[in-house]
C-alpha cells in the first residue's frame, strides 16, 4: 500500500519570499509523483509530475520539485511567491502498476501569501 | 474547450435522504474518476469508468453509493440513504487516455452536507 504525508497543513509566507511545501511518501513499489494545486472555487490542476530521469522537475507558474528516492520525498519549491499563489497544494503518488489515474493524495497544504 | 463540470456545487440534505451528483467530463475523455474529500482529510479515490464500464470501484465506501455512466458521457453518483459521514467534497476528474502518468482534469467539486 502507498501513503502520502504532507508535513505542513498551513504555510503562511510573505509575498516575494521563497517557499517549500514538504511531501513524503511511503511505497514498497515504484511510483510516479505529482503535485496538484486547487485555487479558490476551482478544480485541481496539475502543477508538475515526476515520471523518471532528472530528479528536478519544473512545473507551471515557476514551481519546481525535487525527487529524493533515499528520503522518499518530493518537496515543492518556489523562489519567490506571489499573492496569486495562495491556494491549496496536494502531493500525490500513483504506483507504476496502476491502470489509469488512481492517485493517492496527501492531506493538502494551504499556502497563504500575504502582502 | 469546456472543462469538467459538476452539478450541483453545493447540496445540503438531511440524513436518510437521497442525493444525486452529476459530472460532465471533457468531451472525448473516455476515462472518468470520482474522488471524495472528507473535511480535513486527504482526497480519496472512489471509482474509475472507462467509457460506460466500471474499471475500478475499489474505493466505493459501501452499497449506499451507486455510480453510473450511461452512454459513456456524463456520470452520476447517487447516495441513498445519505448518512452524516457522507459529508464532504466530491470531485470528478477525466482524462483522455488510460495511463498511470496521465494528467487528470478535475471539476471544482460538489460540497455535500448531510445534517
């Protein structure tokens, strides 16, 4: 079985500051890793995903994440946040053997960017 | 291109009543998924349709939940009779192809409150 833990439920940060949202996972098999974002009153959108290859993955809106296999982590980072980045962020995994989009999500991290 | 649409956006019902949630996927997307988020917890997979067939319904909580996708277009999720623990946000997602690493397109969800 797989599980995902997002270590912070809420992250307040000032505009233009850097931010890191932490995600750890547990799995006995190889997985794909994802970050999704939900802006207020909208559906979840894919930010980025790690499938294979380079462990540093770049996504939309200036976000990036680094896959660390030894620490089973997939932390999300942005060097300088904007007010518009205020949203809830979800880390998710999917085992290689899955048929289709059956994702296992973490509990979510609410990012609040203050002026 | 229209996104994934869910109706209603909010529903408040009393324990024992019946509620039907609807999801219209993106046109041409054969894969349709239902997920649920109980307040404060992670988003959990409920089931997966490929066209009109149930590919995986391992996440359905019990037989009070019935999902259908007649004709392989829109889908409904009926809860009958509703219980207090059914409260939460129900998300629908769709994808064009069936692949573990395929991007999912999510609707904005239906907030269900059972009183």
